[in-house]
C-alpha cells in the first residue's frame, strides 16, 4: 500500500515531508523522482547559515515511517483570504444543484 501511495505522489510531482525511521529524521519539502524496486529517489534542498544545498538521496522503502504533504496554506494577519471565485476552476468546490442553501 505504501509503495502505491509513494508512486502516486511521484506521478503528482508534489512536495512531501518524509520521516525516516532508521535515522529518526524528517526530510522536508522533497520531491519523489523515481521508484525502482524498493528504492525511492528523492530530491530536496537545505539551507545552512550561508549556503543552500541541493540533495538527491536514494532510500529504501522500508526506511520510510511516514509521508506527509501540505494540503493548503492560509496566510496569517490582515490578509483577505481567497474565496472560491478566485481559485482555479479545477480547484473550486461546486454545490450540488439539489442542495439547498443554509440559513
């Protein structure tokens, strides 16, 4: 099941956060580039003091303890949030025609 989900995330080309059980660390904002057998190839970036590094790492599927992806971001403060009319049409939530408006 995990293999199928990781393959789907690879096809979607979305950023993911992956927890490696054996190393007890998170890899943040990674892209899954490839899956071959039980090896997963990731690409991610890190920033340390005065340099930014780009990494490509191959990990075993059995090392993966958790995979997360960000679903949405909402700005804090006095920013007017986007409403459905401002979203791309593919992402808009449509009300069923038979639904009655809430009062």
